């Protein structure tokens, strides 16, 4: 996909959807808005509307019967946010004047004029929705016929336990966050309180391959993935395999091969709230230690996320430079270089992206 996407989009739709005071360039926004992102946990969207933001667009999520609706968080009557309203008989009610909208976005009631003709302008802007991996996914410029959501088969595998930590906010860009997830040379310096140590810093050579529109990476090392209290459980000299798959623009999966056929699978989905703010969603599956309380698994991973967040929020520039001459590189950066090249191929700006 290239910047020519602007010429292929109906100008009226781009004008309608492009947010005021957007932190992205119009060209980058038009490209990123075609992809699918998680915006909320399924468990969060119940009997009350939930306000979220994606690519600077304010959205409202709610359930209408067994259907999840994602719409622009805006009543076109007087601009009130529908996320402050409520759901009544499957319809969302505007908190300002009580207008009601059905799950297709059509206004069904104007209480001030019962029985009167309702203007066709009173229709919500709605977006396609998919529920998968315990998450609500949507796209601002795509359709239900063009769903692009990363593969994560262990979420439905009965041999695994499935864990969904709460959404994790990062005051940094999605590109920086995703690149940090793929980085293998920071373990010994950033994750010393959780699983790594500074006596094991060497990054062996590893392979990066193109796989469809993404990347496949296999990285072998002696850096243990056990938490500090479990380091003794790894056999002496055990070689850990970390297998990454990258799903551009801002998602990647990691499979860690533990001793005794143990497998840990993590799906890292960096949802771009804005160009410099990210909401991280990260479903986790594993086929070992199934009796460990879920809260322990969540707390360990939140600590790992927090270690990464401190660094991502401090990086300069906040954006991920796609011009490979803008920052220095070492052999250990093979994955991040390939990832930046992927984003360039999407047509995103070379000196700036989210």
C-alpha cells in the first residue's frame, strides 16, 4: 500500500473520518486506518457504553443484544458524546436530548417530537467489528469483508490456558513499542528484575525471513525466560528458542520454547490511540504450570510491560524513524531494521510514523 491510497479513497469518506487536530499526517493516517486494531477487552463492553480512541478518533463501544457496536462517539444533533449515555432495549441513548440509535446507527426516536419525521442526517458513523482473543477489534477504513487480524491459534487450543491482562497504556508511539517487543539485546539491561541478568549480554546471530506481508524470526540464546524465582528450573546450558512473527503495522506474536515441551505464546498488539500514545493489548497462552493463579501470571507480565514502558516513554524521537540513516544500528538490530523496512513498504512517511 502506498500514499496513492488517498487517490483511491472517496474524498467524502476521508473528509468524514479524518479527525480534527490529528497527530498523524493525513497520508499516514489514511494508510494506518485501513488496518485492524483492538480497542477494548470484550469483558469491558457489557451493559454500558465504553469510550475509546483509535488513531485520534473518539469511538464508543457497546453491546446491542449479542452484537458489539463500534461507532463514532458523537451524536450529530448537538455533538454530545454517546459514551456518556446508556443502552436501552439494545439501542444507545444520547445523554443530552435522549435521541436513540439502533445497532445499524439509525436514529429511531427524538423524544422532543414523538411520531415526527426523523432526519436521515441523524445516523451514527459505525465501523466493522470482530471479537477475537477476548478483544474487540475494529478498522476505521476497512470492511468486514477485509478482516486482517493476526493469527494466534493457541487461544482456542484446549491444551493451553488463556490469560488476558488488562489493557496497558504507554505514553509512547506504537512503532517504538512494537520494535521494543521484537528487540533481543535489551533483555540484560531492561528486564533485570524479572527474568534477565547483566552477566548474559551476548546476542548470537539469528535469522529474519519474510513471511507473506510480515516477518518470521528465530532467535536462540541462553537467556532464560523463567522468572527470577524459577531460574533454577532450567536445565544447565539449555538453549531457549524465541520465535517471533510480525504482523504490520503494530502487532507481533512471540512463542518461547521452554524445557519439557513447554510453550509460552504472547500476542503483542500495540493499538495507536494517537501518534504518541499507545494502548497495549496482550493475550497470553501457555501449556505448562496451569495451576498457577492467573493473577500471578498477570502481575509478572505487567511488571515486564512496565520495564519496557519506562524505556519507550523516554526514547527520542518519540516516533519510529523509518529512514535507516536516522539512527545507528548493530547486528542485533536485524529484526528492527526489517520491521522499519516493512513500514516503509506500507507507504508510511520515512522520517515519521506512529
